C-alpha cells in the first residue's frame, strides 16, 4: 500500500511542477485579495446608499450597484479556481467556461434591470461599463476555457486580463454609483439650506 501512495505522490508532484498554473500563483493571490477587499467595501457602500436614499434606490442599486459585487466575486472565484491544485487542465477549462456562461447570462439580467429602472437614464459610459465590457470579459472567459488545453499560455493570459478588467470595471462602476448618489443627496440638502437662508 505504501508503494502505491509514494507513486501517486510522485506523479502528483510532477504534474504540479509541469502545470502552467504554477507560474500564475502570485498573480491570483493579488487579484483574489483585491477582489475580496473590494467586495467588502461594496457592502459598506450599498449600506450607506440604502441609508441615504431609502427605498427609492432599489432599482438603481440592482442595475448599477449589485453587478459590481458580482464582478468582484467572479474575479475572486477565478483566482480561487486557478490557485487550486488541479490534476488536469481540462477540468479548469470546464469550470472557467461554465463561469463565463454564467457571467453572460448575468449581463443579460443586468441589461433587463437597466432598461426597467426609471430612476436614472444611462449614458454611453454606463452602457460600456455595465453591459459591453462585462459581456466581453465573460465571453473571453468562455473562449479561454475552451482554449486552455490547446493553447494554455494564451488562455491563461486572457483569463488574467479578464480578472484584472473585471476589477477595474467594478472600481469604475462603484465610483460612478457613489458619486451619483452623493450628488443626488447633496442637491436636496443644498436646496433646503437655501430655503432656510
């Protein structure tokens, strides 16, 4: 029995040493940590927005706030996937492809929410940041999952680009959401102070 265990450990060690995922370990530690921290900050932001705006912001937050948490969560999930000790790249490709398909479906949900909400009229920057760029990221994730076995170097660079872009999209969109809410909240307060003067 001990002979089989040592052969298995030796085979497992040689597979891990030859895996192209090993070179990406530090990258995904950084991306995963950033995504987790930014997700925590989004919870704080959403709590503050809810306290300021009350129930009026429900549709706006669903269309423009919640997707940021999802994008950060996907970046964290991908970092976790690529940091796991997979025995074969085929499994990694399958999980990445399914994650990308889920992301495409979610972007369609966000599009519907954006079209249904009435509290804010999106501009080109909003369409790019909330629909177009995330859609491109998730399609790239699907393609990368398919390419992982035939061209792992290209696929892993594409996945790395997707995770970083999802972080930047989330940061940009969160900033837009915060500034919009802050300006909306500041206007009634300024009008009230003018009336009192």
